[in-house]
C-alpha cells in the first residue's frame, strides 16, 4: 500500500514539471527594446545669436551753412516723417532769393516790352509794304507815272520794316529765355531756402543730439571733418537682426521663413521673418549675412538688446518617423530591424528624408505601427525570434 502511494506521487510530480518547462522556454527569448513607428511633426532648426539694430538709422545734416536758429527735438523724442526738427538761419540766402525774384520780374517786363516792339515793328512793316505794293502796281499799269527812285525807296523801307520785325522777334526770344533762366535761378534759391528747414526723413526716435541753438552749422556737402550733424534718427518701429548663417545651411534659407526670437533680458519670445540675405558667403567666416525683420510697434524692444533666434530650415507635417537609434548602415544603405507579429526579426532597407538629432523621417520601407529595434542591434540578426518591449525615448522632435 505504501509503495502504491509513492508511485502515485511520483507520477503526479512528473506531470507537474511539464508546464514549468514550457514557461522556461518562453522566458528564454531575448527581450529587445523597440519603438513604434508613428507619424509626427518634424522640423530642423538652427539657433543663432545676434543683437537688434534699427531698421534705418541716419545722422541728419543741414544742406546749407548757417547758424542754428532753433532745434525742436531732444534725445528720446519720437518724431514723424516730415516733422520739423530744426531751422538754420541764412540771411545772405534770403537776400539772394529777393534779388532773384526781382530779376524774374524784370525778365517778365522785358518780355512784355519785346512783344510791344514786335507789334510796333509789324505795324510799320505793314504800312511800308502796302506803300511799296501800290507803287509797284502803278509802275506796271503806267510805267512813266512814278519815278524809279521812289519805287526803290519804298522797297528799301519795306525790307527795313521786315528786318525790324525779325529783330523784335529775336529780342522776344532772348527775353523769354532770360525769364526761364531767372525762374530756374529763383527755384534753386527757393530750394536752398527750404533746406534751412530741417525735417525728419522717416518716423523714428532721436538717439543723439549734436548741436544747440546758435551753433555754426556747415553744409552737409562739406567734408566730414567740417560738417557737424544735428541729430541722429533711428527707426525702431521695425528692427532687424543680422544672422551669420553657416554655409552648410545656406541653400535652405528662404525669404519669408518664420523665425522665433527669444530675448533673455525681457524673458519673452517674439516672431520675425527672414526679410533678405546677401546671397554671398563671406570667405573669412564661411557665413552668409541673413537679415530678420522683427516688428516693434509698441517699442518693447530696444536696439542693442541681445537675442537668440531659432530659424526653421526644414519642416514636415504628419511625417512617418523613427528614432535615430533604430537605424544602421549596411553597404551604404540605411536599414532597420523590424519585429514581426510572431516576434521574428526582419531587416528592411529604408529610404530616409528629413533628419533631426533625435528622429529621422522614413519615406519608404516601414509602415505606421511597425516595431523597430532601438537598442542592442549588434547582438541581434534577421530571422531571430525575440520578445519586444516598447520603450519611451523622450522627445522625438529634434532641434539644433
């Protein structure tokens, strides 16, 4: 009886060992870290530092020399385009303008006199010509009635009257030309006189004032060692950043590309756009100057502030992407290890698109939802059965 009990227990022990062995076989499959192929927004960016500059900045000079009669602005004043900034007093120029006006009126009077002279000459010529025509007609009908000398004298008077008309017309032409000369001279002096009123060429803020009332101002056309500007005017409603873009990304720079501008001093971020670029790589630095315009309508930004810019070079919406750890190169061809539904590894050739530091766009070779191996590829091979374990690799949208 005791032996029968031992036999039953032995058989029961053998049958209980079988499921334990099966579990051990499952646990023997290598566990691999995988990531799921998914669609996401990808972008490749470039971060550069620069400082803000005024969109326009100019030192305002006087066009004519004289004494500064008054200056109406000071440092920090905001002015509009065309606003009067200062007045330069030029007494001798006022006298020249008065003289030019008198000369213009005199020239107009000469034109009137010349026209009157033409009318008088034409009247005298008409009378002389009529007298000559009558005598010539009499000579044809009654040859011996009028002396030849009288005919010759009438002809001479006719020709003299014609010459006087021509001379009067020439005098009128000269007088009219003199009017034009006087008018041009008067206009030039009036223009110079208008230059004594110095106005703002564009809207902006006065950032420096060089002269005070009563100062002797040289004309802006003089040499830079003599000419002193009145003020410095800066346009700050729109600022610009000049970015030194490396030559490796020059082909990706496009006008209108959005740029994120971060200003640490204000702890704020502003939006700008690529407005223009030089189109030439500087040999010394191997960079291309690229300008970004940043609107500043409320004057929150100040020229000289330091900023960090993030320039978007490439962007893909709804792109099929995998982590960079999932890719390897075999015979110059990128590949990825994919875990099939039964856990069997399959190595696939893939075609890549946009690359970021963390993820890469896949154009072909993978499908959404595929599980790709992201660790330990050197110890795995195609056809091997594995147990996948999905891991989170953190942020997948890379910036650089």
